[in-house]
């Protein structure tokens, strides 16, 4: 007999699966029975009858009582917490906490009146121990001493509030956000790289008094062509893409035989003319050339000092790097049979070390140029389904579902991002180590970290295989654990954290993030009070305020409703195009009028598009936001958006080089002399 809908919904709720939700249109929606059943199955419970639900509940209850300690407890340093401990009924137990840097303390037992439970094999009692407030931050170990022996578990003490943003709370930080791959120089290999990032940071800091540059994710792609263009659909979020290496900056280049250096120069030379062309970026061609150059330099003997540094890096990254390098070697072996270097895991570990060094130098250049934050990296929501992380973390990812978003005003068909989500319960079993290790690697050389769709640390839209993006369900996560660990690792590394908290969500989430010291995101076009644009003084203080995002057209294109035109051409509209145009134009005009009323265009008004762009940035400069930033695309006059959400090949997502309003490519070498960039940075600093 089929499972009763009411029974299924109750069980789904116990798992943290929401059976109803509010859509972006404000309407209350109920998740269909079949969708709910598929999402429950992805948790590992393929329930077809009420008896299956009963069996699943029994399994979960037994698992709870058969564990002496919970695998991990994540707490805050300003609060008391307790942990349950299970022992044979009537026996004694003591618990110690061992601190990660040495020392420890005995925990105090507190009252717990939970009745004992009969597992069928024995009767188990529950004791409870106090985790007092004021414990040192860190990853500590709990040890329970029972008559059966010792049991160990993880205890993580996180900061009540991340304090790294205090420096910008006292004096606002001004920055630029950019899609690095699109920002090339005369020295690039066909797309922007880490050396270009270093130079952009130096120019923005030294010439324009910028405090940070926020870039797209540099996450790893496949190890060999073909590679995914989207930086938000990576193979690994912990490691980095070889695409971003500047080959000539590798120390072994100077030590290489002249024949090797000449070949590297020849490989680079093929991109000399490409860098000035406003044609689509060809990542596969870039990676092919860089891999050949990297193989040549990998063969150059390293000095004893360089060898020692490489060995130290490998030890620090541990098994995660080893597994990633092995996956890359195996995958490259399939893509490039007969290539012995690509099939060598050490080569891929070496590439990651080279990237790590270059990122270190880029951040150093940024701070040397006067930037208070420096480089702000970006963390994507998830990874592609057949990549390195999917293989390395296969035991902590959910099966049979992908992550996406329900319908919203910018994609009325919803979005399927083709990414496998963390399994909430398996992450607990693995003590959140994949999350911790990823953050540590990303933050090592980052002054800031933007977390894309930070709402995913609270809940994600799971779409069962075979369903459309509209037909999914929200699954909740232990946000205290995810956000707490994020705050702990950022506190240790001195990293400012910005969460992209746009979209449909409960208002308390923004309050919670602010309480924990995580800055939010405010985008001019989206900020409204009721039906009118939000006045500058009513913006949040604890946020990064911008005019637009990488998913929107720059101002020049946006005010012309180019995003509506693109969506019409791609068949993404569900309403008549005339209605879409009218509504968007009305909303845009209201924002421009609000900026005019606020005096952002001066007595002459917005006489041309440059004045309009500058004035809108002056508007967000009037907000109390502790971070404000301009898009580099706006600063050079670009009109095109880099990405149309919800599309793959229909639009040239992530492939457009930086260009001005006339379609002329703008290189890093041109930035210092850009008058519009100077005007916008001055406006943000007023």
C-alpha cells in the first residue's frame, strides 16, 4: 500500500525537508507528493509504504542511542551548551575536553531526565554534560570514559561574532568587483590570470585608493580540455584552475634551459593578438597551451629550497591535495592517453602549489598598494556532478538530486545548477571537515571571501533527477554549524566575509548573519521599500552595496532593458514582452528618479550615460554600507552582461572579454587612464 501523504510529509519534516514554501511571487506553495518522496529517497530512505517510514524511524532512533557521543558538537564561545552521552543504563561516565593546542578540562555532568531506551540488545541511559561559555576557539576533542572504554568526538568552539569586518566598520572600504577571466593585459595568455589580478589590484589600490577587488571563483576546472566555462560550476571548490597560472612567473622558468624558455615564449606569442580582440574567450585553447608550458617547467629541477617549500605545501594540504591530484591524474589519463606527465599526481599537486604561491604574491601586492582588504575571493554554491569534489566527497553528497532555485523574477522557469548538494546528516558524520578544509585553502591568501548564495548554508532547493527546476523542495541545514565554522576559519585567517543574501528568504536570516559578523549584499536595483526604491539612509550598514552583479547587465545595458531583450530572444519570458519592458522600465526610471532627488547627478542632472553611471554609484555611496563597490565593467563603459541565469549554451555566458561602450577591448594596461573609472571611484569615496 502506498505511503500515506500525511505520514510522508511528517517524516520529511523530521528530516529537515520543507513540505511547503513561499514563492518569489509571495504565494504559499505545497511540495507535490512524488517530489517529496524523491527527496526523502535522496536522504537514503526510499519509502514506498507507511511500514517503510516506520522502519526508517526505527533505524534513526537506534543509531542515535547506539552512539556514545554525537560525532560533532558545534557551539559558540559566548553560550553554554550541553552534549548527550549514551552508556549502558546504570553505569557511570566522565567526559573531558582536550584542546587542540594542548591542555583541556573535565566537563561537569548536569541533570538529564530522559528515560532509558531499550535497543533490543541492551538498555541505554542518557547522561548530559555541560560545555561552559568562554571555551577557547578551535577544533577540540571530547573523550567519554565509560565502562566499555573511551569514545571520542569532535567539539568545535566558534566565535559568537566574526570581528574581521570591524576595520571597515570604523572607516568604509571602497572596492571593485570584476570577472577576472575577462580582464586581460598585453601579457596575458588569452584570458585574465593571477598576474593580471596582481596588476589590477596594484593599480586600483595605488592610483584609485581602492580597498579591495572582488573576483569570480578561481575554482578548479577539469584538468584538461574541454573545460566548463562557468566559474560557478567547478570541478573542485577547494583547489584552483590551472587556467589562472601566469607561466612566466614560475621561478623554474628563469632556471629552465633556453630551449624550454623559447618554447614557452612561442606558446605565449599565439595569444599576443588575441588579447586585443573582442571575440569569445577560448578557455580550451588557453589551457592546452598552458599545460604544455607547465609540463616543460615541471621537468626543470627544483632548488633544495624550492623542493622544501613544495614538500611543506603538500604536508599542509594533506590527504585532500593527494586525492585531488590523483583524480586529476586519472581524469587526464582518460583525456590525454600517453601523456605521462599529466598522468602523474605529483604534477597536479605541483600546479596547485604554483597557484598558491602566485595568489600569495597577488595578495601581497594588493596590500602593498594600500588596500586594507585586498583580494576578495568568491565561493561557488556547489560543484559539477562528475568532478573532483564529487568523487572525493561522494560519501557526503546527496544522490539523485541537484541544486537549483525555484522561479523568480529573473528566471520564471526556475534554475537547475546541475550540482550535487551536501547531505546534511552525512556532513555531521564527517564532522564538517570537507567544509572546514575548503575554507582554509580559500582563505589562506584572501583578505575577503564572498559566499555565493549564502542562503544555501540555511537551506537549498533540491531538484530530483528528471524533474524540472520548478518541481523541487527546500532542504534545511544546521546553519549554526555551517556559519559557525565559516566564522571560526575567517577569524583565524583574518578574512572579511560577505554573504550574497539575495533572493527569497525569511527576514531573520539577514539578522542572524549580521549578529555573527557576516556582511550581507545590497544591490541597487533590488533594494525597495514596498513599491519604491529604498532611500540611501535606509540601507543596511553591515553589507556590501553595489549597483549590480555579474548576473545583471552593466548600467549602460540595464537601463536599456537589454536583459529583457535577451530573455525574450531565449524564450525565458512567461509574460508578454511589452508588459515585461513596461514594468522593468518603470522600475528603472524610479531608481534613476530617486537618485536624482537625492542630488546624485548634480545641478546639470544626468546629461549623458557616464553621468548616469556615476550618479547611481554616488547614490550607493550615500548609504551607511561598510563596503561599497563598482563593477569594473561599469567603470570602462561595458554594456553586456557576463551571464544570463538559467542558460547554458543559449547565451555566451562567462566568455565575454572586458570592453568599452563601443566594443573596444579594455586591457589592464588601459585602466590607469580610464576617466570613467576615476569618476566612479571618486563618487564612491565621497
